[in-house]
């Protein structure tokens, strides 16, 4: 796995919106925090603009991102928002310069498409972490924000969280992959699909109907993505919906049904997802996952 250079005070971060729109005012807390850490910012043309469901047209979103991938002065690219739209431009991106000089790409939700594509096609690590909205006072979580600074400056990840009653205890070592469940399901069979054998998978989602969570997990199971994992980390399922006739299972029960017959360790309620507590994770790096009766430890292997 190729690890992009970590950032230092004075490093330049590019910020762009390759999917949904975000207004400039909402981005100010993010800008202020990054500058307080000592980073320089280059704000993309897609910050504060909108075009139907997106921040800009496909062509303009592609051009804004491409310019940041190709700019040697930019040492990391942070995304302002997820939403939907990355897959519309993903196959048109020229990664030639990026592969020669990799840089950290940071975001989550729809940005899962980038994480999976980089992992599959280039073996370049990236960062799953909150974006513009996560810095706003109402959604701010100090630990999550601090975890971003720690990760981009090279501090090894070491998270300890309480155990969940549904956890399956055990120890796993492997490469960490994953992200938003809807994106992982949509990417099956494409050039951005994930390879899961012997790896630690993490999943999360927002705003889905329970039956659709069930359907997406069946898709991963039937595609062979769950049977040979080293371990599974289940994050938040935020704002889940149900039909007038209830589905009859909780989100975690829906997950458990698909993996109950396997033996790998499973952690539920890990602080990752569309929620205030969304700890930064380096996708593609190797980790040691220890699920015990009273706690869960996820530690980056150096």
C-alpha cells in the first residue's frame, strides 16, 4: 500500500465538492479549523455553487478536482460534502499525475467511491473522515476533529471504545477497507469494487429504509464480500426509515443475519458514520482489531 506524505504546518490543502453542493457559509468552521492548525487552503471553484442536485455540472466538478490532483503545490484534497455525484465523473479522472505524486484524499459518504477506487486500482491509502458539516458547532465532536489532525500529520491510529452486547469477540489483523454501504453495494462488479478476502471491512449508512439495508447486505453476501473477512466493523446507521408494515428487525439484527454463520470477529456501534462521533480512518492500511468482552481496540500496525 502506497502511503501519501503526511502534512506539516504550512502544507496546502485543496478543498472541492465533487458531488453535492455546500454553501460557503457552512464551510467557514472547516476553513477556520484547518487554518488554525497551520495549513494553507486553496478553495475550489465548486465551493458555494450549485447545479440541480450537484455542486456544479459534471464537467466543472471534474475540472475542479482534476486541477487539484495535478497541482504539485497541493499536498492533500479534502472534500466539502458527499451526497451523490462521484460515480458520474470517476471514470473521466486522469490519475497519471496523482499516481506519480500521491496525496491524501479525505472524506466519506459518497467519497467512498474514491476510497474504493484508489484501493482497487492504485493501492493508495486515503482517509475516511468527516467533511464540511462535521466542523459546524451543532455537529462538532472534538475527538473526531482531533482525529483528522492526528491522521493527516502521521500519528498512528489507536482507538479504544466500549463493547457492544452484539459483538463477536476475537482478534483480527488485516487491511482496512470499506465505507458507505450503499456505495459499496453499488460498486460491486465495477473497476472500483473492493476485494475483501482476509481484510477488515467497515460499513455505515444514512437515511436508508431497513429493507434496502437488507437488500444491500444480501448483495455483498451473494457477491462473496462477507464470507472470507478477517473482521467486520459496523458503524452508525443514521436516520433509518421503515415502511408502514415494519421490516421486523433492527439494523444491527439485519447485519447479524448475514454474518452469524461465519467465525470472524464483529464489532457493532463503532464511532464511524453520519454522526457527530466519526473517527478518522486510514483506508488501505493494516490494523490490529481486538474485540474483547469489555472493550474494542483498533490499532494501526506500523
